[in-house]
């Protein structure tokens, strides 16, 4: 009876170790692929918005950060321009 229990625990433990190994091997690739995909889509979004991005690096996190900053600047300029138009309309 105790030998069967020990054998069962060893088999279950070995299976869990194998599953954990594959998970820790696959997870970094999954995250890396996702960030790379987001970076590619952000470049396309900037291109479609007419914003030029200077990408001398292949660091996806830097590209995402720079892209967000560029979009934020363009949005702020657009809002400022819109508020100036509204101000000009109300004065006339």
C-alpha cells in the first residue's frame, strides 16, 4: 500500500515538473511575440496617422513608449487647435 502511494506521488510530481518546465519555456516566447505584435501595430497606426517615427532600435518596449508619446503630442496639438477654433467662434 505505501509503495503504491509513493509511486503515484512520484509519477504525479514528475508530470507536474514536466508541465512546469514546458510552461516556463513557452511563456517568455508568448510575451515576446505579443509585445512584438503590439509594436508592429503601433508603427502601422502612426504611419496611418501621418506621424513619422524614428526607429533606430529594435527594442519593442522603447518603440511602444515613443509611439505613445508621439500620439499624445499629436492629440494635445489637435485639442489645442480645436479649442482655439471654439474660442474664435465665440468671440464673433
